[in-house]
């Protein structure tokens, strides 16, 4: 029983020390990833608003068949959650 508690304790202590040592770097990485995510989302919405079309049709124009490949898992998940 005592050895099973070593793993979580070691991970917790390592995480605390690691986060304390690199806190500024981690904050900067999170901020940069948020900025990149926001710019990508704004760009996608801008394309959708300008073209006034469905995302499936845009993906078909980019790569034929991609719209179907993208929509199959989405429809599958919706059907699974509704039943």
C-alpha cells in the first residue's frame, strides 16, 4: 500500500516545483496560444461570413471529399448523443 502512494506524491511535488520554477514561461505560452487561437477563429469566421456558405462546401472546395470525411464523425456523434 505504501508504494502505491509514491507515484502520485512524486508527480504532485514535481508539478509544484516545475510550475514554480517556470511560471512566467508557462503564462507566456498560455497567452501566446490564446492569441493564436483567437486569430484563427476570427479568420475562420471572416471566411464564413464573406463566402456566405456552409463550412462543408468550403472544405470540399479546398480538398474534394474532405467535407464528407469531416461530417461523418460529427453526424455519428450527434446520433449517438440523441439516442
